C-alpha cells in the first residue's frame, strides 16, 4: 500500500495533513535526518577551525560546498540514508556514511574519519532535536499563537464598551464588559509567552558519557569544554547542558512542554467560553455557502471550530504531559526510552497547530448579537442588588444585604420597576435614592 493521507493511521498525517504540512520539514523523519547532517557538517567545520593538526590544511573554501549538503538536502539524500540504515541498523551511523560518501565525491576522502570524530549518537540527536524544535516553534507555532492572540486583542478592543451579563457558577452575576472578558485571555496568553521566552533550548554535547573522554585522550592539550560550549552556544545557538550523562537531561525540554501545555489549557478555556456564548445566542456564526451543520437538522450551525480546537488541545496536552514526565528520567548513564519517545515530539505540536488554525477560523466567523446580550441584561435586574446594598452600607443603612436578599430571592421576576419601587421604600434621602436609581445592568460594569 502506497503512503497516502487516506492510509495514514494518525489524523495528523491524514485528515489534517493540510494543516500540519508546515511542520513536516522539522518534525518528520526527513527533517530529523537533515538536522543531523547539519550538526555533523558544522561539527567538522568547527574541528577545522580549532584547527586539529590533521585538519590544519583543509581548504576552508570548501566549507560552502559542505554546507550545501544541508541547504540542498533532498528526498533522494534522505532515502539514501534510510537505505544505509537498513544495513547498519543505526540511524546516526547512516548519516555519517552519507557524509563520508559526499567527501569521497568531493575528493576530500582523506579527511573523512574526522566526521563524527569522538562523538556518540546522542551528541547529534541531542543537538538536532532542540534545533529542529526551536525552528519549528519560531517559524510555525509562535506566529500562529501570535495571530490568534492578535485576533483576540482586536475583538477585545472592538467590544470594549459592550456591557454583558456575567455568570458565576452558571448564575447571573454582576455585569461585565465583553471586551474585558476577551482581554482576560489576551493577557493570560501574553504572560505565558513571556515565560516561554525564558526557557532555553538545551543540548547535550560531550561524548559517550558526557566527559569528552575520546576527545581528551586524543588531544589532551585542547580545552574541549570550551570547544563544546562555543560549538553548541555560538555555532548552533543552543544552551549547552553540563555536566550530563550520555544524554541530555531534558529538564528544559520538559519545561517547554509544560509551557505549551499551559498555553493550550488557556485556549481550552477560551474555546469552552465561546462555545457557551454561542449557545446563549451572544454570538452568531457567519455561514459559508454549501456548509452543512447537521446531517439531520438543516437549521443548525454548530460551533465546530471551537469543538475541534478543544479536542486537539486535549490530545496535545496529554502528550505534552507524558513527554514532560518521562523524558527527564533515564536509567544510570543512558537508556533508550528517550529515543523512542522523542520520535513523537512533533505530534503534540501538530495537534496544537490544528487547534490554533481552528481557533483562527472560528474567531473570524463569530459576529456579535447585541440584541441577545441586551435582552439578557434587561431580564436580570436583580444583579444590581450588589451595588445598591454596597451604597447602603456606605450610608450606614441597617442590614442592607439582608434587605436586598429578601427582595431578590422572591419568586417574582426583578425588573427596573421592581427595583425602583423597592428603592422608594428605603429610609434614605432623595439624593441617595436618585443615586441608586441610576444603577442599571447596562452601566453597573465596574472599571
């Protein structure tokens, strides 16, 4: 069976392939292989720049040709490496052989034993994975989050002055403003993005057990710690973790997963709130010609974008939680559990991307139904009781809370007339009565 989106087991590569294509250059097998080639090439160049004695005469004008192996990396190159992996039964070794073959083709084969010199596979994997993760998040996920954030910010601004009945515990509560409720999510996302910026993309680089054993025994006069720091931090732009075992300890990667989990949790909260507002009639949804809301009920326009977002965010968070809990744990100096788990690193980010695109679509479809919001306010005059009893407290009126409680918990519906009639019975000055009568569900919205 040929690989086709209809044959995919995961909807990330099947039903939602269109939404996740932008992540494929990073999180796919092809992407991982390319980033491994990138690290190997940059490492060889860095050895030339020390220089190691045996590399002192290497022609630096060939560096662009070496880097072209990464810049021009093709499907055929990746397939060659995968075919070689079938022979070696080792994915990183197959990358090494690919580069050695390229050296032979460039007639510089005499230098090829310094490819992967002194390294273990995890020196390549634990630099490639943070690199591709950083690039994917910076190039794809972060812009999409900022796009959704920008839509929310605009809605918050557009609806700044729209009074709206609030609900606490599902019950009518002191009115708020629609724009402010959207601003809550804008601010929450902003704060999490700021925290996200503080998490470094960390990498392990130090040989078989993290001590540069092979490097040091071959060239004891070279400061390999300084070399490792410079290579990882200056050349690759990552943070070098030290000391380490054979593998990265993944604490920073776990923090990254937790950070995205928090952002996703905020977006779940947003999705559910908007779903509820739509069900209450506060928002209408723009109808696209030809779309069907229900296979049985022609009248329905379902809030599917927010439901889709919520579902995908939930899957993403379940995987983020597992990755964050599992990756920092490894038996002694190394076991292979991190390797198999890390092959799934792109999946929660892909589900997050699907959710973000659904939110973008859904937010651009909602339209304010001012009539429904105003009707809800008009039907809930009881919510001004808080303001009335607070002013009465200020004036020293005896037991104002109890007086308003008795009024508002009667079975009869509260209206403007009911409230004003009650105010007229109060033993307060006319000036205070006028002040109290100015309070309405439409203006009792706070700061």
